[in-house]
């Protein structure tokens, strides 16, 4: 894959990296349906940004606005490196696109597909052959040049689609759910490959997906979208650890809900003890916590090693072995809360065991914020 | 459980019973359809139709048909080929436009386009004569019949091709080609038409077949100098011995069948070369 780089040759994508600016772009369809609320976003040169959200959240609409396949409502602007490209059609925008179902030209061979963009640009044949050869090496399709798309596996088609998009050295690469059509195992392998390739190409890329693992693995930054607007933008780790919005917390991974009564006490009740509640969460009636942050301790007495930590009690309702971990469903004693806790795979807790549980208050997240609207 | 097994074996027996019944029905229908053709061919080769093959076999009716109506065979083939080419040139871009347009006007236009199929050919022909009958050169040439055939066969091509162009994967193909910098003409001829080639070839085959056998409209539009095969056939049935009419049918089969087979071979080849859709 990295032959060019290993040989000390110039990186394949010699086109300078481009900054994408989306300024107040909205999209309202005929009939008044607003698919995208006024949205602003900047993608830095060479950065891979994931637009993450459930279906119908407007992420594909935003991608198509950036691509030039959809015109934004009046007032919205798109700029590449500061230059306004809003009225420039996709043909003249120099964007590479990878579609969900690849959209490979069925009657053309692999090399025909990859060289198409160069042919329509009138690049001389020897140059096309050389470039197609380079890209085929890059995506490891050597030996399949003469095959038709129908004769390729899903993963190979995905690579051809990617190769076709980068062969023309686009300014930005736009990926519309490129891994969705693949089965789970292949998806994982190609996800890592895609992430590596994007780093090697050092190309500005926008990647649309509804799969948070894919977004976290591939992107430098994530823009989480809901109901036509971007809820939060940031590094995957920050968004996962300190979500600024309950939707982000819930979308990026599983969360537990913990009820509390802010009028009765200042802390958080947990199985007979009271945990300290961070000042920022004092008004919350429901708190969120990730399964891996619910710690447990087996044995009759709470652990003395962790002094200063309050340990409550819970009963194990269910134990599921998930291969790399064990997932426990815990009924918090004296409360209606049922918490899910992720434990190492050798966890000895059994159903109906009483265990000690605690949560680091720093891991608690708010469950409500102002309602999301345009 | 027992009941389920019983039902299962009953269904199985039913299946075994069905086969001979279906086979018999198929054979009967086939015989009913083929018999008139066989009789017609035999009549065209017999000395005397009333006495059948017993009267002896002859090719003199065929020779006579060829000398009297030979020109109509080539006129019909040429006319059908020209009609096919014209319908391709007009129909395929029209189908693309209709498939991509979401306007109400496009739907109305599509319905209007189908009218000549529903309206009797005689009425369409009359309308053409009323509108363009005064243009002497046009009226007396094969172009007049060609115009009629194009009007009649165009909806078949437009319907077939626009259904293919409306496939959702076609829109992605178009967008992919656009993102790679292709102009409309480059996309249309390089990506879209090849992607729907099997449908276009199937449509062409239909247009050719319809044009070659078209009688209603052609009968109204023809002049003594612009006769097609079906018009000649009607003339021979009406004014000559039944053996000549039958021999004419035989000539029709002999000329048309190889062309249709060749076109079907092209259709199969196109399906193989261009028809592989992506999963």
C-alpha cells in the first residue's frame, strides 16, 4: 500500500491540502421540509472529519452541499481555501466522492473505472496508464485490472471506488457511508485500511457515517448531528469522555441512566451510600454514566484499598459473556435503577450475587439540556 | 405433526398431478398457435390448397410473390431499420429527460406520448394526413409512413428506456461521473447509455418488430408506390389465390426471422456485456 512512500517517491496526492468552510448552509426541500438547519463548519487542511448521526439527521445532505450536488438555501456559502465555490457545479469543484454502493461503472474494467476521471479530462493515454498503475498499487488491486465490477468482492469494489476518487487528485475527498454495504468483519479490516490510506494521502476528507466506531477509528474530529443540525464538534475522545450534549453521550456509546432527587440531597444515591455530585450537575434529575465506568467489587466487605470512595450495593440480575468482556446488569439496592457494567472477561460475578459498586463522580454526565431545534 | 406430514404429502402429490395437466395445456395451446402457421406454410408450397400436399409441392407461388411483391420486403426492412434508428435518436434522450424530470408537465407529456398506442392506427393516420397531406413530396414518399411508424413506436422505446434510466443506481453513476469532471455528453454516452444498453436494445427490438408488422396505420398512409410487406400481404389476400397469400407469409417468415434472431443475439450479447448490475 505504501510503496510510493517506502521508495522515497513523492506522496501520491501532490495536490495541496484544502480547507473547507461551510457558512450558514441550510437546505429546505419543496414542501418546506428542512433537511439541514443553518450550519457552519470548518474542516482544516489534511483533516479527516466525520459527520456522525442517525439516519435522517442531515449528514448526507450536508455532504452533498459540500460536494455541489445540492445547492444550499439562499445565504449559505461553501469555500475551499477561502475561495467561494457555492455556485460552482460538482464537475468543476474537484472533489473526489465515494458512494455508499460504490457507483462503479458496470461496463468498464477496474482500470477503466479508475482512469475515467483522467480520460474525461483529456489526460494523454501514457500518463493515464502510469497514474492508474500507481493508484492500483496504492489500494492493492494489482492483478485485478481487467476485471469488471461484478466480478469483484465487496471489499475490492470499495477499493476501486476509492481509487477512482483519488486518481484525479481531488482537492477534497467526500465519503458517503463507504463501508455500510460491507459485512461486519470486512468492514473492520477496511476501516483500518481506509484510516491508514487517508493519513498517507494527507487529503482533507469528510466522512459520513452512522457508525460511531467507524467515525472514532477513522476521523480526526467528529461532528455529531441530530435533526438537521450539528450538536457538537470535537475530537472523538473528548466527545466520548466529555460530551457537551446528552445526545452526543448516548450516540457515541451505551449509557446508564441514574435518577436523583436534587431537592432532597446534594449527592447521588447509589445502593445505600451517597456519591458526591459535581457542581455542574446539581440541578440534574437524571445522570448518565458509561458501562465501563460502573466499577464493581466482589466480596462481603467494600475494598479498603480505595479509601475515600463510597461503595454501594447492587444485585446481579444478568451476566452476559461477550467474548472480550463480561456485561453485568445490576439492580441497585434500595433504588429503581438498573445499571449495566462492563467488566473484564474473567469477572467471577454470578447472577443473584450481591456486589459493591461505585462510580467516579467525574464520569457522570448530564442527561438533559435545552431541546434541540433549528 | 401427523397432520402436517399428511398435508405435506398431499401437496407433493398435487405437484406430481399438476405436471401432466400443465404439460397437456401447454401442448394444446402450442398446437393451437402453431397449426395455422403450419397450414399457411403448407398452402404456400402446395399446387392446390384445397387438395393440400397431395396435390404436389411447388415453389411457383413463392417465385410469383417475389416478382410481384419482392420490393415490399426490402421496403419494410429498410423502413423498420430507419424507424428503429430514428426512435433511438429521439426516444433515448427523451427517456432520460422524462426519467430525471419530476415536473407534472413531464408526466402529462409521457401520457400524451402513449396516446398513439391506445388510439386506433387509422385515427392516427387520418390525423397525419389531415396535418401534412398537402405536403405532396412528403405525402408520396416513404418518409410519410416512416413518420407514422415513429409516432406509433416511440412510446415503446421511451417507456422501456425511461424505466431503466429511473433506476436509483443510475443517479449514483451519473453523480460519480460528474464528481470526476465529466460533461453531460461524456456522461450520457460514456456511462448512462451503456449502463441501460440492454433495455435500449430490447426497446429497439420491439420497435423493429412493431414497425415491420404494422398494418393499420400503414394501410392508410401508403400510396401504390409506397407499399410495405403487410400492405402487400393484404393486397394479395384480397385479390389473388390463397396460395399466393400463403406463399407471401412464408417469404415474410424467411426474411424476418433471421433478422429477429440476429437482433436477439445482439440483445443477449449486450445483456452479457453491459447488463451486469452491481449488488
